[in-house]
């Protein structure tokens, strides 16, 4: 999604921030214990009526008397390595070892910890964390370094230019004096904040660009790391729940006699559309839930099927939609084309299936509420808890923890609202844990989309017209209503509205269609997860119609786009594009420019006689601008590829009689370790602004796999997941 420089404050109960006058981007004060506390004020575009020079505070750096540097982290760690990467940015300019940096979760406060790349919303998503932190975090480190040097120079009575910072200390070579940051912290807090700082050039980096060890790894290895599901409190009860199997359904009746007889079951909480069993432990809660006899009123969506949703989407694409992009005259160009190519595509609903199931611990008291969880939207979690309890915002305390998989699922707060609803009926703290079945069947899904494309080719096979029309849900229309304007939002069309190719005539139309009762939400790579599949598969179809090699065809159309050309050429070269493969194998390629990064992938697949597809190798080239931690970039691509291959081969949520048919990993399969392909990642160090890396690999791999299947079999995959029956040899 494309949310940069947009304001999201007036959505979903997020607390309103007041505009602040222009001032130094850092403020210094004495921390508890005599240390230095630096408050960072990061500029971002405020509301339209705000003054052009409005600023909003974002994060804090604390230097204690012991010399430890603490970053109060405004972003959530969910495996993407953001705690380490952001710490590297500060440590680089502060001139400290990475081992000297520690971090704390930020509390919910959008005035202090809003993400400037997401319009000031306190959120981790859209692959924005490094993009948002790149400049200001380094500025914060540089300013702190300068203040510490100034404090040392004043103490020693020397010119600051004769001092330098090194490994958490200030040195004066001439007098051979040294003072640690801890010794200088209190004095530094009295120094005026520099109005301007000079940042290092790339050639001076000591940490940035090096493969640093993750700061959060030791705790995860030794078991001391605390995820939301690990929270332990005195007298804590465990609850699990059953929600209406049909979205929009309600409870008719509940017979809980057998459930209450289960050892360890303490309480049954009945809501309008769900029932929870509160017990001493999860085992008792699950047994108690299984013993309930629940009669449901399925409501208005009792007969809904996946086919119904798909049919409506298909019909909507037969009529014009809202124009998102229009260059030249597509109709005229199509009429004059030598060859016309047409195709339709569709992608299914997808679940998130995070390894850590949905969970939330809540303690509701008479005059306060306390919440423990792992979330990507901390301030929203606080706001929804306040709304459900009716308490003022300042009476709700939320503790954020590590996340065992987000993928966009934890950008939603439905699980928080549900846990608070249950906790209102429970004396003391209660941890609400969703079973895997509940997690899959009551997810908020990646939307289903239907696309209709046509293109006109000239005598040489090059496109003279590109026409793309599609229909599906708009997540932002619900999640951030101000961003849905004139029938469009930037996230839904991302990856389709500005493809990297040069088309003399092109048109993109979109029609918003919400599936009846089915909740949709962000899913790793969001809009591009759908659009890149469609665009890159259709590009392959055009290359085939033109009888031109798919890589050569793309290179010819990339025009003045050197970064896209570079990643495509590198990936093709490293993959051995054009070299012979055994029978039954094929290579497919895809290239994209989304999330501020350029990426190309080549997938090598094998199709068995029974139609089973095995992805053997994936070669990826990426240019995400300056790289903070190359190990993290490689890990993000590898993880994203596995997630995307899962979607390409297996991912599909279907409905019958209003009910989700999949329930666990036996029916919603994930890629097994023995199926995992080798993933080679080649990084091009760019000089441009940093791009995002958390989601790019997922959107690129799906069309690469589909195009490889075509290369191996001659059968085109116009919908996902791959249809093994259609691929089976006859």
C-alpha cells in the first residue's frame, strides 16, 4: 500500500494529536538517575488544515549513567529484524557498539511514537519502518554524539573539534583524556541541541551495511523472550472461544451443563455471537468448549459460497470502473493493433496463519483496564479497549510484546475487542487464546479479486495498448476511510497503477465490491500480492504471443528504468536463464517496483505427472537502496518467498453454506520444510532512499512460479493456487 505523507489520525478511534510549533528536532533533558534523555520530533505531513511547519514527536533515546543506550522502540518486532536495524542506525552515528544498545517497547502514544511514513499512525506495516527511520534516527544519534562531545570539551576546557567519539566514549587525543557516555550524560543534557548535524557518508559507515547479529536472537534462543501468548500473571485464567461459524450469525441457545462439569472450567461467558470458556488452563478450556452444545442462528449469509462472490466480481468487470490511470487512447490503439491478447485472472481469499495464534490478555477493573498482547497498532489497541470498556483512554494501559508472525493480521484489533468483551465478565486477568481452527475460520482475509486484461501488439510484438480492469474489496475504505476517495484507494491499485514498463497507451479501472459479510484485511504485500501476479503473468502471455523470450521482452519494455533492468538482468544471469533444464522443469520470471524497492525473481519448478508442482530454486535480485543489515534483507526475502510459494501452491479459503471450509493445516496447507526451495538472494546496493523489504518477496514469487509452470507444461495459470488436476498428464 502507498500511505506515505497521508494523515490517518481520525480513524478507528485513534487518539487525536495536537499540532506542535516548529522547534529543534531533538529536545534534551535529564533522565531519571542523571542520564540524558533525547526526545525526537520527526516531521510528517499533518492534517490539511495544519500549519505547513507542524511537527510531531516520535521517539526517545535514553543514555543512562551506566552508559547504556536505550531506544524506546516505536516499531513492533515480528521477526523482521527491526529492533536491530533501527538500533544500527542510531549506533552508527552515536559511535557506539551495537552490543551497547538495548531497547524497550514504546507505550501507546501517537503524539510521541507515530510512524511518519504512515501519516503519524502508531503502526508497523507497509514495509515502512526503515524508510521512516533512516534519516531521523541517524540524525538523533549524530545530535546526541555532538552533545556528548560538547559536554566533554566543556569539562576539559578544550575546543570540541579536538575531541572525537569512539565506542561509547569521548576522547581528547592531545591530553589523552577519556570520558564514557555514562559519565557525560548528565552534563550533555544541559547542552543546547544542535540545529543541524552532519551525517556520515556511506563510505564512512562502520555498522550500516554489515551483517550484524540480531539483538533479539539470544532471548529467543534461550526462551526468555516474551511473546503475547507467553504473558503470565498472578491468578491468570485461560479462555478460548467459539464464534458464529457464519459471519454475521448469532447464538440461539447454549447448553453448558456438560462444559461446567469439566475439571478446571471456571466460567462460561456468552456474548451475542460467541461463547467463551474460562478455565485454569488451555486444556480444560478446550475440553469445556467441546462439551458445549451451541445452537446458532446463521443469519443472512447462511447460503453464501465462494462461487457467489466470484460471480459477482466477474460481472462487475463487464462494466467500466473508476479510472485509476489513463494514458493515451487505449481504445484507438487496440483497434489499430496487429494482434490482440485477452485474459482473465482471479485470486482467492487467503488466511494469515501466523505461527502464534491470535491471543490477548486483559484485566478489567472497575476504574481501569490493562491489556497485554503483540500488536502492530498499539494505539488502536488502546483505543478499542477504551471503547469497549467505556473507560477514558488514560485509564487503559497496553503492554506490547514480540509478535510470532504478523503478516498484516495484527494490524487489526478485532481480537482485542473480543478479549475485552470477555474480560468484562471475568474477575481478574484472563488470557483469551484462539484455537487454530478459530484462527483460520474467523480470520480477516486477503480479498478475492477478478481481473480482465487486454493488450494490443504491433507487428514486432511490442504492446501499443494495455487495458486492465478489476474488481474486489477495498481494505482501506474500512481501515482508513479518509484514504478511500472518489472510488479509489492507493493500496488496492498498488502494483497495477504504475508498472515499471513503458506503454504508449494504458488504462486501469477499479470497481469496489465488498464480499457479503466476509471481513477482509491486509495480507503480506497486500495490493501487490494480487496485482503483481496479474501484471507479470499477462506480461508473460504477451511475450509468448510475440514469440520473444520473457526476459528479453521485459528488458525491451523497461525503457529508462535502470534499477528494474539491473535486478532483472542480475536475477536472470544468476539463475542461468536460457540454459537447458530436464524435461518437466521450467523457469519463470517476474519483476516489480513496489514498496520503494526493485526486485526480480526467477523460479525453477518441476511439474510431476500427477500435476504436483515442486519449486526447486528461487533466484532473487533486489535493489532496496542503502542496506542496513544485509543478513536481514536476505532473511526477509527467504521468508517472504516461502510465504508466497505457500500461497501459489496451496493458499485458498473457500466458503460453503456461509462457512469457511478450511480449519487447520491439514486443509489449509503450508509449505513443509522438505518442500522448501533453495533461495539465492543477490543485493544491489543502491544510493537512493531506502525501500521496504518485509513484503516484496511475497508478491514477486507467485507470478514467477506460475510462469515457470507454463514454461514446463505449456499450461497457463490464470488463477491461484495452481490447479494440479489441470496440470496432470493425460
